[in-house]
C-alpha cells in the first residue's frame, strides 16, 4: 500500500510536532510506503528516517489562500496519479474534494465546531474574522463530506463535528504521550512553603486564562500561599484576542503581588523542567480538540484541576477535580480542595498515571494504518492486539511479526520473563508492559473490560499463537456488523513445528472481543463464554504452534494437574474435571484423538500428538492418586498448599 500524507501546512507548533512523531512511528510500518508532503523546514527531519518513507517538500503554505486551494484541489491529484497512491491522508482539516483515491481526513481544529466558542467567544471578534472563520468552517464541512473516513483526536470533538455535518465514516483516534519523556519523579509537595500551580498553553481567549487569574486573587484573599507558573502570557500577540487588555491587567496585578510567573512559550527540556516545578496542574481551557498538556501532567504525576467540559473529562476521567468553566470562585475552591487534602492528591495522581498509559502514539499510528488498509466497502473497527507472555523466547518471534502483518502493533503483557522474551519483543517493535498474571480468566477480564473502550475491539493471543491477515479481516467484518461481541476461530494445532491435519482436541478459541464488558466465567481449570454471549465463528483458522522444549510442556501439565488437585481439595471440580481424574480417561483421551478424530491419518505427527495427550492424562491421574493417598493420611492441607497454582 502506498500512502500520501498531505501536511504542507505543518510549519510549526503542534502540527509540526505531530507530523514528525507520525514519521518516527511509521518507520516501524515497513510493509507499506509513505510519501510525505511537508514544508521545506520539516523535510530534513523526515527524509532520512527510513527507506520506505519519502518526502516531497513544498512551501505552498507560505502563499495566498487561493494558491493553497489550487495546490490541494489540482496539484495533489496529479501527485496521486503520478506516484500511484492508494490512500491520501489529509492531516489538517481541509481535503481534496475530488480525490482519485481513498481519502482520510484529520479534523483537528475544534474552534470550527465548538458550541462554547461560537456562542461565547466568536461574537466578540471583528466581522472580518467572523467571515473568515465562517468560510473555513464551510470548507471543512465540505471536506468532511468528501472524505471516506474522518478522524478526530477525541470523542468530544467528533460529537461537535457530527452536529454540523454528515460524514461517510468517522473514527476517534486519540493522540499519544511520550511516556519516556514524561514520567513521574519523586518530589515534596510545596517544598518551599508555597504551592506551585502550573498551566501550560499558548495564550488565547478559549484557553480561559482570565478565570484562573481571578481565582489566584481569591486564593490570596483566603490566605492560601500559592503561585501560578504559566506559559500563557497575554503579551503573546500571535493571535487576535478582544479580551487581551483585561487579561493583561489581571496578569500585571498578579505580578505586582508576586502571585504569577510568566515564562513565555516553552518547549523541550524547558517545558519538562516546568512540570517538575509544579505541585498541581490547573487547566481552565474550555475549547480543545485534544488536551496534550493534560496527558503530560498525568504522565508526570501531577494532580489536576480542570474546567468541566467534555474533552477534559474524556481525557482525565477520575484523575481531576472539575469546576464550572467560567466560574473563578469555583476554580479557587477546587484548587483549595486539592491543596488541603493529601489523600485526594494521591488518588488523582494514581488515576492520572493509569490514564496516561492508555494514550500511546504507537496505538494512534496502528489505528491510522488500519484505517488506510481497509477498502471503501469495509467498515472500520479499532483493534488493539494484546499478547500474553512469560518465557516465550521460542514463540514470540513467530507471533509478533504475524500480528504486524495484519496492520496491528502488538502490546506484550509480560508476566516476569527471565529469558529473551522481552528483548525479542522490543526487536519486533512491540510495546512491552509488565503484567501480574494470575489466570487466563482474569487476564481476559482486564483486557476486555479495563483496557478496551466499548467502541473498540481487542485481539487477545497467547504467544504460541499465530494469526493471518485473512483471519483478522474476517473477524473484524463479523464484529463490525454488530451481531456479535466475540469472534472465535477453529484452531490448527502444530506438533513439533508441523501442522496436525487430523486428531486435534483443541476447541474453537475466542480471540477478538468488543471492549467494555467481560464475557467469560470460570469452568474447571479454564474458562467458558457466559451463556447468552453473542459470538460468531470465523472460517479461517488460528494457528497454535508451541515451539518450547518438551520439558516445558511437562512442567505446564504438572501445573495444570496441581491446580486441578487444589480445586478438588476445596470441592470446586466440575464434572468434566472429576471424569479426567479417573482411570477411564487415561487411555480414552489419546485413543479418541488417534482413532476417532483421525490422528492415525496424520502419521507420526498424529501419533506424537496422541502420546502428548497420554502423558498429560497420566500426569493428571498420577497427581490424583497422590492426593487420595495424602487425604487418607489426613494431610489435605499439605496437598492443598503444595499444589497451589503458580503464575505462568
């Protein structure tokens, strides 16, 4: 697939940062080709990133509006035809209206559609500015209607957009936060005797700094010792602002009382140092497409006080104390509440750092590539891939590349590997997270219910499983139709690295799930779908190919049997498990596989698989005998303790 990214307007600020971040993440998507249309000032930073990323530099954004319009509507289609582009990604609000290929449009300016901005701020601007914004809003609406899929960085912005225009397809694709750069560090609250409030933003009226400035005066009147450190300086004149004089007077008064420090615009290490100085992050902004400062504050471990608007609640959830957007008295009370309550601060910090983990640039890019890959007839489904692993060195290099071929970037939940699993996962460009594994049921509940929003889907694999693009495409299609919440696939078993044609005893495996719910209940030493769960079966197969050595297989069977014995000691065995601990099953299971399921027709592979089943049943039966002997001696507690399950 060849993708053209039209980013000629990304000259500076957030747009330039976004396109550079996008290029760095797309360097890992080497199964596709990407052509960037960028200003000359950004070309050098992107040109040498990876062989499958090319750059066309253009300074058309420096010219008039009509020249830019000509470029987008006439010259871009020529480039698409010349370069044989499959997908156009227009990154800054305006689309090519008659695009010769599939087009994705990122609408990233909330001012065009915000009800708060249009009712409370825009009427105070000059008629020329209002006319210009009306024209741009009209063009953005036409652009959204002409695009195959419209992307927004937040649900709050998509809701505003859909109130104004009907689109063919829409996708919320959250931005990410650099968790290597922004991370918690130990600090003492109000170390110098004053509480440092931090607000990072460019100055503009919709950032609502006046409410915070007035709140600072109220806090001083109530006897609170605090100061505001902010980048939102009313002297910054890059944008027309009819309330600048009022904010400037407030800022001057705060400076006279030594209640404010205006740093000017900061970036890089200087911005990092500002967060490090803060005790509480205050965010009065009322109009945002996406609040990057909120994510950065949560990631560094600051408690947050924020204006009560949908975008702030979407990003922060329980990690903030909220106040009515233009009420400076309520803002002061919220700040005072956080200052006075250490337990509340700890609660906000814990929820904030957990929230920040949900926002990753790798996920943003993975969903973008997924949206590019689907055809115009295919519905879009957000899918995040999770791989459960512990000491999976022989398997991980088969599992992860297969996931990446499906256009997904895997997240490896590693539960304490001591071999090269983590190293190999990172080489495959997977995200690796520490995870405390207890059992498969709990892992599924955590991924489906806690990690995956209700409007997205999760692919959950063990590290010894392999998927194909055909399987993923089919599963996404089944789930997107809305008739099922769970997709299951028949499993092709491998034995000793070779496919088992006949004789498998492995049932169909649920592997893709709608988020926001839990679909399983405990059954024996495993789990089953809760009765009534809507599920659909794929025609394509999931591959189970465990390449770990035979002694690892024996150890895993011993753990399963120990777990079974432990449950027997506390009378929690299902009838199937009780049957497995009888001598009948010792030969019945391998014979059923080899004779009745046709393993005999798979030659040595079928025989080897049947022998493995014989060994598994023998271990199960042997542990059952040991349990019965100990129980006769009155050593049930010894058996139960010695057979306690171990995480794997």
